[in-house]
C-alpha cells in the first residue's frame, strides 16, 4: 500500500529516518503512519505537511485511503 505520505517521501528521495529526525517523530510511528496502520494526531499531520512545504495536506496524511488510487492499494 502506497499512501500519499510515503509517495511524497519517496519522490523527494528521503529516507524515513531523515524525515523522522527532521520532524522529531519516532521512526516506528512514522513507518506505521506511512503504511496506513496508525492514524496520526492532527499535530503530527501538521508537522509533516509543513516539512513537505504544503505539497501534501494534513487531510492526505490523516485520511490516506481517500487519496489513494486502486493501484496504490494493491499489496
């Protein structure tokens, strides 16, 4: 499953560790958010959106399934 958050990180050629350090988030939590397993807090979604300079919205981070295409959900 490719969430908008994961897609954005990969497009920017960043590792999950680099994003976690820059946003002061736990790598494990960030990984679970990227995989759609964990729902982030609004504060975390805002941090991530700001980190990516608004190219991904808080809504895309909070509700990734609404923004995913069928190809993104294929396992």
